[in-house]
């Protein structure tokens, strides 16, 4: 089968390309190669020569028309992901770009057999929690006043008791808190519904925080693994936001790529959405300690008390639905860390971009303190 992979030069996209080629498929990659992830307008060296490469932007209709010609399926990973307040960019790339995919497919009556769309765990916001007295709760975002007071934990809106984070299933209430999450919610909603309406089998994949080789170190505005790795390898303290006790779901990119191929090949996935996580939770401080220890440079985590405005406190994915299709994650925080550190150090232009990125985030108000 001939398959189009948008964002195929990127992190999750390139690993999925590798698996598609290994399964005998023909692959066309569409990527805009935009900075800061890509530099110099050239495809990265890790892209296999047997994959066709097309330079183009998913916000352009003519680009979609060229890219979709002769393909039978699409993996749509092209996205804008940052923690900066350029709100419109998130929607232009993530929502409008996806709408154009379906617009062209419907207008040209393209016989696409499957479309797999990258969504995000971020659309849950704080996700599912439990109060000992009042049961299941879906708390809203923490207020600026609460964050300035360094009152990090979520509390029950009914009694004020601390809430316990729980694994969040796909049918949970959705409450995206930031621009990236809102745009991904819009993208997933239009993809699933347009797919159902026009007979284009579509699957939405709600990825947790994905880690592993090829995650660009130049985009240091988000992604705890790459930020900690840069700081540790530079022998600097690892900057930990809030108190470091935020629970996160860190999933290995190889497991994510396997999940992508599973739903691509299984008709039971059509019209569904799936959480893609690790099946376990870890704190941000635990990740920082792991990176510091395995980097071996003597760096240690430093809890700064700063916070990212609009960030969630805890988020863990329930992956039972994907497991029911026969998928099981294999990566761990330790193995993810080892792979990323080894890959980063093998890159000739690797350096610490984290400090300048954090300074800029402070300037624009994305990172704040008291």
C-alpha cells in the first residue's frame, strides 16, 4: 500500500515511517521542515532513502492535492507544538491543516482506506480524579492566584479535600487548558466526525508524553526529557517546575509507533480514539533524577518554584482500550532516558538550548513565578 505520512521527518512520524517500510509499504513523507525542530531546510539524515520526500505545508491546499495523489492511507502527524502564546498558529496548523486533508479527500472522492490522526492526552486537561467523600471529579485549571501562592495540588470543588489522580479513560470529560490542547481537541473532533460522515475510516491517537531518539533538542520550549538532558549533559542543574511532584505518563516512541501500525491494520479501530501511554505514572522529579543519574555529569535537579502558566498538575492515561487490541507498552523511564542521551550526544550540533528557551518563555509570560 502507498501511504502518506505528514510530519514524517519528525519524531513520532519518522519512527512510524520505519515500521511502515519494514512491513513492505511504500511511503511518501510530507514535511515543512520548519525551525526550530529542523534547520537548513534539509531532511534529517535518519530518513530512509527508500521513502519519497515532499517539502510542503499542510496549511496549503495545493500541497495536500499533490501529497494525496495516488496514496491509499494517511498518517497525519504534522503539528505545531510549543508552549508559547502565538495562539492562532496552533489552530492554523493543527485544526485548519487537518480540515484541508478531509476537504481535498471529499472533493476529489479519494478512496482512502485509513486515516490515523495524531491527537493528544492534553485534551483531558487535569483528567479524572477522585475525592474520598464526593467520588469522581474532573477539576478545572488551577487559578493564577493559586499558582502564585505555590498551592500546587488540586482540591475537590465541593469540600476542598485533596484529590487523588486516576488513570483517565477515553470516555472521560474533555477539558483542554492551553492552546495546543484546544487545537488538538478541534483537530480530533473534526477528523473523527468528518471521517464518519464521508466514509473515510479514521482513528484518533491520544499520545501521552512521548520520549526517545529523534526528539529535537532545538525545540526546548516543551518536553521535559530533552530539557533535562540538555541541562544534565552541560553539567547544569535540571530546572524542575512547581515542586516536581506532577504526575506524568512517559511513553516510549517505539511503543507509540507500534500502536500506530496496530490501528492502521485493524479495522476494529475505525472511528475510534485511543489513549497511547505507558501504563504507569511517574513524577517530573523522578524523571529529572533519572536523567541526572544516567548522564553522570554530577548535575542534580533543582526545584525552582516557577511554573508554566496553563500547565496541568497530574495526567495519566488509561490504556485498556488499546491493550484490548493486543498492544502492550515495553519502554521504561530508564530505557527511554538511556536512548535519548545516547542519541543526543551523537548529534554534531547538540548543545544546551534550554536556558535561552526558558528566558524567552519568561519574557512572554509562559513561565512565571510569584
